[in-house]
C-alpha cells in the first residue's frame, strides 16, 4: 500500500459513472488531441471489448468526444459533447472492432487532420482513470503520459539519441524513462522520453534544431 496514492485508491475527479469507461475515455481523447497537434475535423472511433458493449450506457461515446474537444474529466459540459462537436464541425462515427490481444477497454481512433492526413491511435483505459497509448500509426509506443513525455520521430542514425539527451541534460532535465523503436534498420525511429520536470517550449525548439529529428511532440502529462 505504501506505493499507492489517494488517486489510485479513490480514482479521479470526474463526470461519472465509471473511471474506466468515462474518465479514461476523456483522457484518451485528450492525449489523442495532443498527439495530432493540429486542427482536425473528422474521426472514426472503433470500440473493442467492453467499450463496444457498453459505450452508450456508460457515456464512453460522449467522454471520448469531450476529450477530443479538449474537455477535462471533471467538466460537466462533457454531457453536451455531441452538441459541442456539431457546433465545431467535428464529424465522428462509432464502429465496433475486435482487436487481437487488446485490453477490454480499448479504442482505435482514425483521425483526419485539416490537411487530409489520417493518424491512427490505439489506446486503452486500464482502470482508475489511467490510460496507455499502445500504438501510433502502427508503432508500439506504450505511452502513459503521467509524466511530461516527448515523442520524437527521427532518422535511424548513430548519435541522434545522444543529441536529444544532451539538450535535456543542458536544461537539467532528468530522464525517468526512455524507449526507442523502429520498424527496421535505417528506417525512421521513434523515441518515447519521460522526464521528471516540466518541459518548456525552448527545449522543444532546441530539439527541433537537430537536423535528423523530423517531428517532435509533447504529449504529457494529462490531468
């Protein structure tokens, strides 16, 4: 019990009825919004497992839309998420899906940004309002976003991670966790980097100056 916080025991401050089916869904929407990083106007929402069976009764549908609109878990306006989405011009569709070896509370999002690019995100609500981003565009990332989290897409060359780490060191940011992934040698690679302290915009700008870094996103923490 010494490793549990009061949040772990009683769950998040939220609009009910379920931390997994509502608060978790809101947070998945919040994270997806950060991952996209720009305006979007269309989303397909694929529901797996218990989400597929109970999403209307538990308010998962309104929760995920509310999160995509930027609402937080304790915002009562989540109940009006469909109306808000219509006013903003956000088109959405709920569809069933069966995902192999996925957590029962899993959502797959296909989000089309205003440039016509579709980004695919698979995420799970794992209990007590906690979530994990499992995949982004087919790349397994395992992002919880409980700490400030950087996600980079960079050329798969020697020394790139050292350059990114050096920027964080220069700003006295301690790396709590890092994972680097790639599809195959020489392809683009993805780094997931969690740090203990807040990440300022200046740090993002410095990492963008690394010529081999093609994209960088700050996707945590979430409230």
